[in-house]
C-alpha cells in the first residue's frame, strides 16, 4: 500500500496589522530624485526638457493620487500652529487688578470678548460661550468689564 503523504500547511508571509497606509507623496514614491529615461519620453515646456520624474509626479497629482506638495502641507501646518499659538497665548495671559483690597484676575481674551460685546460685535450667546470656563460666568463678565476699563 502506498502511504498517504500529509499535506503540510504552508505559512505565507502577509502584511502586519500594525502597518498602516502612508499617503503617497513625491518622497515616498522616490519622485523627488531624478532618474534616467529615454530622451524621447521627456516633454518640453517653454523650450526646456521636463525630467520624467517630474512628469510622473505631475500626472499623479492631477489624478489626486499623491499629495500636491509636502512643502505646501508643511507651510499650512506651520500657519495653523502659529494661529493656535496666538490664540493660546491670548488665553493664557492673565490680567490682575487690585480692587478694594481684593485681587481679581481674568484673561486677556475675556476682556476682549466683553469689549466686543459692548461694541455690538458679538452676541450675548457668544459672550456666554467665552465665559463658560468660569464657575459663575456673569461674575467673570463683570470682572472682565471692570479690569478692562482700566487697561
């Protein structure tokens, strides 16, 4: 009798679950480096030859398969960081004032919100939202109005 051979279960290598999708950009696809190609494959723009890696990059960008530019994204992130830092610095600046022997404090942003409300630039609802951090928002508005008068 012929003996039956056991089929061994082959283990195939697969992707790791931790590995995530990385959005394509010029650097990931190595399109930021020039490479050699046939001269008949290159296009001419304004009388100059456009390298093949730039042609491929432009084509993928037009198809929206890669991000338009890493530098543009970095600039956008930097602008948003600057904007957020200015808001944070505005909120974190505490203004203190002594009134009748007691020291009262509020934030610069709260003073600006009260001034904007007094000028009619923001609504009562927006002012309440700005003062929602305080235990008693009405008192926070009054203190900001008092401190803001003298600054």
